[in-house]
């Protein structure tokens, strides 16, 4: 059943025609368009995301994700805004993402099938593929981010879905990567995500998680600057400036304990700036995978 599932054809996200969302229908040749969107991004009030008619999988997208995360007008649900975010995220993180993604890839070395949950623009999935993982899946609810990823990183299977409802068969992957996803999940749904990870990761499979650190969120300005210099100050400002409605609950919950409760043995839990890195292994004897005939 598992191999049959992965042999099925999926949407060719690089070629599919996606409908324009309201930001795409603006006149981008006019300077006032950029000013209007900037003013909306800088506003303290946030509006709900509006999905255009005909968007693939719109009925399967959880309502909690339909918010203007990171101050993005209409969130990650438009061609222009989503592509701009995917291109600019690494610059906003001052180039630190390269080392973070490389560490995730090292933790999953030797895996044959890895899923990148909340793959966004596909950068981590691309690193995993380049590191030698034979089969990489990238899963995200946004068709616009999936299209960007599919065009940027061919040779990877891109799947639309939610982290708490992947649609994958039981024990179908032997590695899972998560990068800057869990802090955007409400506590109620985080339990569902962890239960889904327990279901889809084979016993003995590995989990590598990279999330924003509590250092820049919890510490006051002077301790952050004293410990991490001007970069610490920048990430402190960034954590206070972008819209992250579930960031505080994420930092408050005992993530390592919750992983253990869902059958993952934590091997590393390191807090720095700007990242928190967690590495774990799915408990239980590794599944015996029959050799192909």
C-alpha cells in the first residue's frame, strides 16, 4: 500500500494554473501599490486571508493558518507575496538559515525517504535532496508556495496538506524535517501534529526540528545584546515586529516532554540565537523493509 501510494501521480505544481488572489490583481506597476501593501504590513491590525475561487485544496486548509503571518498581506496565499517571501526569507534571517538547514540534513543522513513538513518555498527540501536523500517530499498547505518550490527544486515530490493531516500511509517515512513551522501551530493542533508524526515516521526513524529560539523572545534587550551582539538585537526586534499569534504559547510549552509522550526519544535540545534545534528518534524497533524483487 505504501509504495502504491508514492507511485501515484500528484499535481504538477510547477505547471498548474493557480488563480490570482487579491494582491495579484493589484497594479504592480504603480508605486502606490507598494505603499499600500507596506502600510498594511506595518499596521497593528491583521485581516483574515481571503482564498480565491478555484484554489486547489482550499477546503482542506485549516482555518488557523489563514492569517497574515509575518505581516504578509493575505499571508502566503497569492503569487506575488508568496514568491517575494520565499525569495526574501533568508535575507531577513541574515544568512543564518544555511547553517540551520545543513544541520537538519546531517541529522537525517542515511534516510531513504524524508518529509519536510511545512516546506514553504522548498529550500530545506532542496538541501535534503542535495545531501543525498533519495526521496524527499515537501508538504505545505499553500499552493502558491508549492508552485514556487516546484519551479525552484525539480526532482522533489510536492504535496499539498496540513502537518496534522498529511494523508501519508502509516510508517511511510524514515525521516521528518521541520523548519519554522511548529511556532505557527496552536497548542491544540500541535498535539495532532505530534500524533501524526508518530504515525507516519517508522520506528527508528529520525526527527530534526529547527524553530525560533526563546532567547530573543524572552530575554530583555541588554542580555540579548550582551550575549549575541547586534545580531541578537536584530532578532529581538524581528521577534517583536512580525505577527506570530502562537509564538508565546510555543515557547511556553515543554516541547521535549510532549515529544516523549508521543514516542520520540529526544537526543538533542539546544537553544541559541536565533534557533532552537531539537533532534529525536522514533522509539521502537526499526521496521524491516523488504528488499525489492
